[in-house]
């Protein structure tokens, strides 16, 4: 009887070889699994990155201003006269906006500047009303709050290209609609966080239209479009690419593959000629403070003959710099407005002929709804000389919001302009402050009327 066990390899080396092959097989399967997960994650990041930057709605807060808590629903709650303007974009999207304007005994509405306000990446324009009201009071300016596409009562879905179209549409609307309360020669563009990138694009667009103007091509009677009087940016970033380096260093090597959003402001600022003010919070933990300093450096050396100013709020954080800056914050803006308007007038750039901009009180067929507050007696008169801030209207200290008896939406939302950190900040907003304590002083529903 033969013994067949000699055909079986029972040596230690045979057993080790089998275990090694099993190990290699497991490693290969694990590699396939993790590679698949990585590819899926990169694919999702590529496809969904817009949703990581734009937050029309965030936890606990509505999309539409009319659904906001009291004091965040309408300018009428602050006894401010305003108009609701619906701004058409090239692609058919309609933007919702509020123009808060100053009443005046002087029929020349051009006596005050207009500040176009581009907000951060989260929430609607109603949440910026306390800030806008302070601008309106302390700077004696019209304030124009713009909701991006997909935000508030605006149409569409937010994307980088879409927001660029929004900025261009706002400027075209200002030039073409002949608004009785807005002098195109005295328009300042303000942008906070993401809004800074939008503001830079608007100014780039406006400068191109101005400098590329050729009277011979367009024919007689057409006036060269004006430049914006100035741009003011607060706690904005150099580029989304730089924000990825800061927030996601592990993803940074894949930027060329994954990143679709640019907002490359650092490449724009050196080429600008429009007077520029940088408002920087030194304790901004979302967008690194160095981003603002770098933007200022690049802007300063880009055009040495233009007006460039930097104001740093020592204890300023990302969303609250305007609250923490005290009187000095508002004085810095006020001084810049005066300097910029003086430089604008001296340069002769205000060539936008008065007959091209109607400042009459005649009603016009345009998509607005006008709301007059019950009382405006507490507002300052609309005069150039009234561009001043006294200690009686702007108290010392950081908590200037006490003047209005309410808290700003900065405590509720994040207007961060980075790439990924806003998701973390948006979740934090679930624990909101007592934002409904201040009673509304008036109201009324607004409506949309398309052209």
C-alpha cells in the first residue's frame, strides 16, 4: 500500500509562500477599494464644490428675507426709504436688490455717493440690514444691497461664472437705467469676504468698458461710461486656490485636477486703477490676515499713481470687523470716500454727461417698488459737507451696534469666503443668538415685477 502524503508540501517555506500570496491579494483588494473611494471623493469634490462655497440657506435660517427674524426682513423696519430693484442678467436671471437712499431737500441726488454692497457667501441681504443701516447713517450714502443669483429672492443657482454675470449686470443697470437717486460717477463698490472677489470683478469689468471705449466705433452722442468712484473690500481672500492651500494641504497637489472655482483676485488687483480701500481684521481666523496684506501690497505696486489705503482693525474677526472697529472704522471709510471723490473729480473721469443721467423726480417704467418710511427725521441731511462722523452718532468702543438696538446677523451666519471652512462655520450657526428681541417699526410685503 503506497503512501501519497509525499505529494503535499508541508515544509515551512510552502506555508509562508501561501500566506504571502494571501497578503498580496488582500493588499491589492484594499488598494482597489481605497483607490475607488479616493476617486469617488475627488469626483464628488469636483462636482459639488459649489455647494461648499455658496450657502443661500444654512442651518436654522430661511432663504427669503421676508422669512427672516424681525429687523432682518425689510429696510422699512429701520424707517429708511428704499426701492426694490430687479436687475436682469445676460442669461435671463433676475437679481433682487434693495436700494436704501437718503431723502434730501436738495433735488440733486448726486450730492451723496452710492455704495453697492456685495455680501459674503451665506444668507440673504436681509441679514446685512444692520450693517447697511449704519453705512446709511454714518456715511450719508445710498446703500444698494445685492442678492446673488440663488440667494434671497433672486433667481438662478450660484456659480462663479454666474456671480460674475451678476456683478456685470449690476454695473450695466446703474449705467443704463438712469436712476433718479444714483449718480454713476459717485458709485463705490463694497465687498466683504466672497463679496470682495465679486467687487473686484465688477471694477475690472467697469474699467475695461471705460478704457476700451472708442467714440469713433460707437458713433456720435454716446458718452464714455464712467469708472466706479472706488472699491472697498473687507476680509477677502487672494484666491480660492490659496484658500485650499491653507485649509486642505493634502488636497493641494490635486488642485489642477479638482479645482473648478478660481476667484483669482490676486491676479486682478495689480491691474486696477480705481481707488481702493482694504479693511482688514487682524484676528480673522477664517481667511488668513496675510491675504488682505498681500492684496494691498500687489494693489499698491500695480499702479503707483492711484489711491490705495489700508485700515487694520486690531481685534477684528472675519464677520465682526465692522462691529469691532469702532469709530475709527467708519472714519477710515469716510476719509476714503472724500479722497476718492476728490481724486475722481480732479482726474476728469466724471465725463458721464449730466444729460445722460436723469436726476429728475419723474416716474419711470422700471422694475422697482418704492417704499417710504413713516419718518426720516432722524437721518442726516444729504449734503457733501455732511460726510462726517461725530462722536454723538458713532460712539467710542467696538460695540457700535448698540445704536440700533439689535444684533447683526454676524452672530447667526458665516459670510466666510474660503473654500471648505464655511461648512464648519455654517454648522456652528445653529446656536443662534437672540435676534428677534428688537420690535419691527414697520413693514409691508414687497413684490416682484419683471420688465
